[in-house]
């Protein structure tokens, strides 16, 4: 018997997220996510009519917005 198991990659291990997944991973609201994207503060990918967010976009956003501790 040859059973093929399909396993989903945990969201925190993915490299590219949908808007819904990104909101779930980061905990920010969909409205805030769209504001960040539309203002150019958060990068994104367009795949056809869909918007995707890559881990590199999140990493860049965090790096740019990190507050330095005194």
C-alpha cells in the first residue's frame, strides 16, 4: 500500500503568505496591513490579481522600524 501524506507547512515557516495568512502570523489588522502596503512601508508581490507578502518584506519592515535601545 502506497499512501501519500500531504502535510501543510506551518504558517510561521512559510516564505510567502496571502493577506489572510500574513494577518494571522503578525497579529496586525487587515486594515493596518493595507495601509502599510499602500503607503509603501511594506513590500509585497503581485501574482496576477492576488497580493502576496514574502518573509523578506516582513524582515525589511521590522529592520526599518526597530527602535534602538539606549
